[in-house]
């Protein structure tokens, strides 16, 4: 009976921890842990995620987790602290501590912000807490579905590659864009739908539509009408307004898509 009770407790802990921490199989519709607005930037702190790991040299880590802190300037020339990753890594005690991180072939020292903690049961482990910069520009350089980086010890006896879904970081960017679209100084065109009946998807499509050029507006409208009920072919574009409009159109329900298309017709 005692054994069964212990198993139940362990299972419950695992279930609860699984609910509170994201991983590579998660969806990122609700990625933000907090959103703070300042006079010149918006900060989005993402929920914790467990990265996938692969040992390059030496043994793999025992466990690791991180969260992304995205700082997004409201104006192009605003002096804003860079975005960064806040991470913890647990390894066996004999493991060399991590000293540097490499992202897109650029290596930088990591910054420890807490003393290393040691825990001993059957085996002794140590946990490092540290941060390193990761800009939106760096993230955009990854062409696939994963953002990858490598942690290495000073001696290079231990090198581990980590990967996080790119969608995790893109969701943070979209949250910041939505927050900035709600700024009081924004002038809302009279052609928008009444605020009380608009969904977030409709609101964001309209915001980015008015940010785009006439050519970008036409490109999005032509694509949206070709994807009336569901998105089967995502648009390929280098335009940020078009990319953002397509993202939020894809997130919209069938009824919301109809409202967006009706709104587009009224813009002609």
C-alpha cells in the first residue's frame, strides 16, 4: 500500500510539472508568462520550456529548462536592453561546468546570476543558473523549425547542443506586436469593425493591414480569398506586415475568417 501511495505521489508530481512547463511537442497559443509595457518598449517573459538536448562531447545533461525574455522597442532607434535566455542546467557533480554558448557560429560567455547549487541523494548533481543574449535577428537566421545553440565547458570536455521550437520565440514576438498595437496613441481607421465584436485575430489583421503598403495589402487580400475557409498553403513572403496578417488569419476561426474577408472587401 505504501509503495502504491508513493507511486501515486510521483505520478501526480510529474503530471503537474508537465502542465506547467512547455516542451517541443507543445502548442504556443498561450506562451506569455507576463507582458510589461514601458514608454519605449514592451517586454514579454515567456513560460518555461524544456529544450531537446544532444551531447556532442561528453555526457548529456541530467535536466534543463529555460525561458525567453523578449524586449521589443516601440521605435526603431529606441535604446532598449537586448532580449535574452534565462536558463538552468543540472549535471552530475563530476561534470565540467558550462562556460560559453554558441549561437549561429558566434560564441559568447554565459553570465551566472546565482551560485551553483549541489544536491546529493544516490548521486550528487549540481545546477547552474545563467543568462545569455538571443536577439530577434539571431532567431530569424534559423531557416528550419528549430532554434539551436551549444553550451560548452571551458575545457570543451563537455559540449551539449540544445534546440527549442522556433514557434516558441515567434509566439513571443506576436504577443509583443499585439501589445504594441493596443497603445493609446494608435489612430484606429474608421473602417475597422466595432471593437466590441472584434476578436484578437480580426484586430491584428486590421492593425497590420494598415501598417502595410498598398502592394502588401493586395498580396495579403489575394492570398486570404484563396484560403477562404481554412489555410492549406501558408503564404511565402519577406514582408513583416504580410507575414503577421497571414499568421493571425490562420489563427482565426471560420466565422472570423468570413468577417475578415468581408472587412477586406470594404477596403476596396
